[in-house]
C-alpha cells in the first residue's frame, strides 16, 4: 500500500511543483480555503433553492412525456399530497 501511494500521480505532481518552486504550502492552504468557501456558497445556494413540486422531475426531463410515465406522474402527484 505504501509503495502504491508513492506512485500516486497527484501526490507526485504536488511534490514536483513544490521542489521546483512552482507551488508552496501557503498557496495550497489559501487554495483549499478558497475552494472551501466556494463549496459553502454553492451548498447554501442549493439549500436556499425553492423546493420543486414532485411533477417537476417528469415535466423537465423530457420534451414530451412518454405515455408510460403519465400514470407514474399522476401517482407521484397523488402521493405527494399525503
């Protein structure tokens, strides 16, 4: 397992970039912090998104709903109202 990690491409690339002076621990820490902030922003945007009605998964999946799914759509609407 240890030998496999030594050949892991991303780890090797990171080591190479640091050894060549093209990347640093400080840059990586700042990058990770920025990525974390961006992820948090997107998660919060998703969580603030209005809940869609159950039929939306049928209405926006196909340009024209296949006949086989019409009964499923009706059942989904009925069950959502429980």
